[in-house]
C-alpha cells in the first residue's frame, strides 16, 4: 500500500434525512438510499488498499430521535445483515460492531454477533460499524474497565497512562484513523472516536451521504495524500527556493 493511502478511514455518514427531504420522501427513504453509498465506499476501500474502514451508523444520541425513525433504522440494520454479510464475507471483509450493543433488541444483537463470528477470520478489510456508540461512552467504558483491573489488583493506579487506558478503548487492536470524512456539509466530529481521532486528518464534503460514491472517496484520499502529517513534530525537510 502506498504511504499516500490512509490505512484507516473513519466516516460520519451524514445527510440521509436532507437527501430524502429534497425528494419529498420520509427520512427512512434516505437511510435506505445510504446503503448504496456504503457498498460503494467498501468497494473503493478494497480497491485502494485501505486496511480499516469505520462507519458511524447510529450514535448513542440517536436513541433520542422519533421512535418511528429509530424503528426504521433497526429494520434497515436487520435487512442489511441478512443481505450484505455473505457478500462481504466473500470479499474478505471482517465485520465488527462497536458501541453499547446490549442496548439493542435481542434479535438484532444476535444478528450482529453472528455476523462478527462469520467473518472473524477475514483480513482484507476490517469494517467497523459504530452503533449505539459515542466517543465519551468509549472513554468512560475504558475508564471503568481500567478501574476494575485496579480493584482486582491486576493494575496499579499509578500505572495508568495514555497507552494503558488506550488499550481498553474500542478498536485498540487496530491502527488509529488516518483520515476522517464527514459528508453532508457539517464540520464537526459529533462525539465520534474522540480518543482515536487525535491525529487524524479531517475532510469535510457537502455531498450528502446517499450521493457519496467512489469518485468522492478518491477525492478525499487524494486530498489526504497532499497533506503533511507531522504529529506535533517540526518539519525537518530542507526549505526549497
């Protein structure tokens, strides 16, 4: 893989509702249309040699949306798991769900667990789907797990540093995101991977998620390739005339 290609891309898939509203359709119509963009993005990552793709599908705050929309999203998740998992498995994609999975209804929770078991040996692309997830929740659950280790005598409080706490975060076994993409025109992170995005390059596009395709993904990757990542260091390269 070229060093110009991000190893890990994280995406906030925003704009489904506005896309549907512009067509005088319910928000659920936009969510369904967004599945096409997910497929295009997965295909684009496979072609580019991206190792990890993390999608923000349903935040912990999304539970506050109208019950009708939440129910439609849950039905969409079920349908996607039924229709997409085998194809993703055939492409060598490993699926992982991160977030408070216990908050979902038992049938959906079991489908998610089954999809993870079915694809756990795949290595071509790690596809992480954040559901019932929030960055603050992630940090809090990591702190609780670290505290439990201290209470059990397996860890001393003074041993807890960034690396120790980071090991309890979601996706700790994968490289952190290099490139963060948000569609839909908004320019904020919205409580997504707060810990993991510390040094990610941020890319915002006005394209609504259902319209996001492989050309849009390529533009984001090309923009990333033009950036200089110093991670707090001073550029040591000699200045050009």
